[in-house]
């Protein structure tokens, strides 16, 4: 993360929950909220920001396949 200081990292996600949580700062599930809190602590301590861009699942086919081991 030191190389990311004073930068904005763009994440492309196809999950509306992740998109809303990372852009809006809150999630409904306690476990997810805890993870989101940790992410924000890391961004603050390392001095970078995260910007989330939503993409449709069809555009994210490779990442979906790899994450589900559907190869």
C-alpha cells in the first residue's frame, strides 16, 4: 500500500452490495460491515482512496469464472 499513497484505486465490481458498501460506507450484514470497516482503516492508514465502478456480470465473465472455479 505505500506505493498507493495519495492515489485513488478504482475497483470494478459486479456485486451491487460491494458497490454500495464501498461507495456508500455501509452494508447490512454485520460480517460484511466488519470487513468494510477494515478496508476503510487500511485506506486511511495508507493514505489512499477507493472508488468503485459497477459493471454487469457479462463484462466480468473471467473474474466470475476464476472466483467460482468454473473452468
